[in-house]
C-alpha cells in the first residue's frame, strides 16, 4: 500500500513553505448563488464544478499537495430527486470531461465514500479516473462522494471487527493508529486546513476522525465565487498560525 512518504513531492512555491500541505474544502453555497440569480440550484452546482477546476490548477503553486473536496454527502440524498439526479449527472460529466486534463496536469484522483448507492455508470467512470491517474505524482485530489464521516468510521469498524473475528487482529493491539488504517483515507495524511465556504460554521460530517487537529476557516464567499486568490490568502494566514497539537510552547 502506498503511503504519504511514497508519493512524489510537489514543489512549494516561494513563500508558501509554511502553508498547508493538505487542504480539505466543504464547497457550500451553490444553491444560494443560483437562487440569487433567479436560476435553479443545479445552475449553481455547474458553476461550482468550474471552480473545482480552478482550485485544482492552483494547488502546485500554493504548495498544496493534497486537496480533498466534499462533493456529495451521505445526507445529500435527502434533496429533491431532480437535484440528486442532476448532481449525479454532473459528476459523470465532470469525470468524462476532466479526465484528460487531470491526467495531463499530473493530478492523481481518488474517491472516498461508500459506492454502494451510486449508479453503475458513475462507479465505472470513477474507477476509470482512478486508474487513469494512479501513476501521477502531482496534486493528490480526493473527491468525497456519498461520503459521511460517521458512515466511514462505521464501515471501518466493520472491517476491523471482521479482522478480529478472522484472527488477523488482536483487540489488545487496537489503538489510535489502528482505526485510520481502515478508513477510506488510509493513504492520506490528515488535513492541515479545512475550509468551508458560504458563511456556515459547521463541519457537516466531513472527515470527523481526520480533522481532530486541523485548522478551520469558515468564510462567507459562496463556493461558485471562490477564487485561487482567496485560497492563496487562506494559505498565507494558515502559515501564521501557531499549531501546538495540544502541547505548550517551551
Ligand atoms: C453544497 O452547496 C454543495 C453540494 C452539495 C454539491 C457540491 C458539488 C459541486 C461543487 C459540484 C461539482 C463537484 C465536482 C467534484 C465536479 P448547496 O447546494 O448546499 O448550497 P446552499 O447551501 O446554498 O443551498
């Protein structure tokens, strides 16, 4: 299994050495952005997808090696059938359309979340994109699709319990290093910075285990208005933070 240290480095640009290596984003506000323009919510999601492209492209220059984006949560199925179907179709389109560009930009794409509820066509495209980009050592893009932090921990626990039942794992050896090996994110480092757009200050079941010591930024910008410049500013302000991970300065 590949681990962080095996994955080739991307070069941090001048002045961003103290910036976050792993940024995770809750891309919120597409619906309000569309409604403010008198358009249907899906119009906002399409605009949001264009922002994904811009943000992925600016990662190398900001020294961001890992980008994780929350595209669809386990709770988002509660939306109208029209919106859910529109989002699924947008994901299929995004993957088909962006596959070449992502591969050419040396981006490696992974998906996290539970695939069981997704349609076969979408799963096939996700597999193809992962396969197509698996040798890439540039930006490591993770797309959370039908993802929920609690669901992820429950699925991980199920796998861990199975290993115990099969005699592969001794319960006495289970510690806080054990569970992450069973999470969808097992090959990724924890996020340094979690950003949520649109003025909401909650984490909505995103990377619950992994963000224990992440820095958070809740910003008012709606996702379709988010820019590379804004991300650069967030990275600079991250660099000025004093991260102690529970320790005190001596
Ligand atoms: C939350 O905004 C956004 C989502 C549930 C979907 C996120 C999806 C995209 C940005 C589309 C593209 C993604 C990829 C990977 C191609 P919201 O609709 O809840 O906004 P609201 O709070 O204003 O209603």
